[in-house]
C-alpha cells in the first residue's frame, strides 16, 4: 500500500510539470508576476520625490521621509519642492550636493506645469508616453493604475470566492428545501439590475475603494456557487461521506473536511477567470465614471480620456495595450490551470473506451 503523501506529492509534481509544459501559460505567469511586482513598487519607481539627496556630509531619503526645506538650509518649514530651481540649484548643487531621482520622476497626481507643449502632450524624453489632458505623466498613472486594479481584483476575487464556495458547499450538502429556496433566491438576486444599483449607490454613498468593493461583492459571489454546488451534490453520495454520516460525524465537519476538498478542484479552475471579470468590472465602471473617486489612477479613466481626446491617440493606445496585456496573461494562466486539473491529462486517462 502506497503512502497517501507520496501519491499526493507525485500528483502535485505531475500537475506542476503539465503547467510548465503549457508554454503560453508559463510565460504568462512570469509576465503577470513581473507586472504585479512593478506595480507594487510603483510608489518607488514613479514618484516626484528623489530617492537620495546629499549635501556635504548629510544624507536624506525623501521618498521614504518628507524633507523640510529648512533642513536643506532654506527658510520654510514646509516640505521641500525638489522641482523648485531655488531648492535644486541654490540649496543643493551650489553647495556641492547632488540628487538621485527615480526612473520616472513623476507621481500619478503630479502636474507638469513647466511642460514645453500644451496638455495632452505627446511622448517625449521628458514624458515617455506623454501626458493626459491635465498634464499628468501617463507612465506613472499606468503603473499606479495597475497596482490599484490588481489589488482591487485580487481582494474582490478572494472574498467573493470564499463566500461563494462556502455557500455552494452549504447549499449542495444540505439539499432539500435549503437547496430549492436558495436556488430561487439566487435567480431573483441575479436578475437585479446591477448598473442601476451602482448608479444609485454612487449618488448616495461617497465613492471609494472599499465602497465599490462592497457593492460589487453583493453580486460577484454568485459566480462560483453553481459550480461548487454541483460538485458537492456529487460528492455527498460518496461512500466515505455516507460512512462518516453513519458514524455520527457532524454534518458541518463532513462538509468542510471531506466534501469541500473535492469541490475546490472545480472552483480553482475558475479563479483566474474570476479575477479577469473583476478587473473588467472595475475598468468598465471607471470608464463610465461610476468607479473610483475622480483623480484616482485608473486604466478605465485613461480609456475615457482617450475617448475624449481623439487628437491624442497615445492615451487610448496606452490604456488598450496595458489592459490587453493584463487580461491576456490572466486568461492564459486560467487556461493552463484548467488543463492542469483535467484528469485526462493529469492521470493520463485516454478518452473513450478502446
């Protein structure tokens, strides 16, 4: 008799090998990790505060701690403006100091008032992808927008998946009137006009990250309930489940320890597509002006600017390329995960009788 841990380890190794064999999914995974890493580091990569400032023997790190002008030898107690010629030339360079800037010396809300061309300005050495109609750097807004979009999508996917999986297991394992009544409730709740509810909520509540998260969570949890319910209805009739029920094991323990692991296999294959759906909803709401507060770095808001400024095609093209790369990586990862959990490929089972 083989050890279950050895069998589980071999199955995991087989699935990992299948995932790596899917070249498109493997490359997409690394690309997605790179995008997430760069977006998480966007407050350090795209910032209007220098990384390091040295004057004489003193060092400052403005990107981590704001530096007052009086610390540099000035007269004001407010934070030093490192784009002010007086601060840069008189207080730093004329005294033998130097400044180390970030690769993108602009934040998502920095307005370039000294830009030589009117906003929206085309791509140049000063702004790699140009500026929007308010004079803000497009690269900085894309990086900060990716960070906000990925964080929102991951949080919404995680919470909605946990709620949907638990409700699906409860509905499928209980069966009977619980299953029947909950199905009717889901049909009624799913028929609610989401767009109208969002419009009403945005006019009553203050728009924000968590406000939008709660509103979308009211509907996004339903996507996994049907899949988990179907798997649970199948697993609740397995012999080991009936044996545990006959031994007097509580129903909640059977559902969580024996039925839930079998239902998770089907749910895991839908998680990347659930993430893509969350990102799509956030982008669409920002494009319509019903999403995040005005001024927030958002890819949907950049798309809206591209639509409003057709004479500046770099705005729409940048948002389109960023969204296309993000969605393609998530979808390709989802396809690879779906193939990994396919028993015909994982266990080497041939389809159809010989």
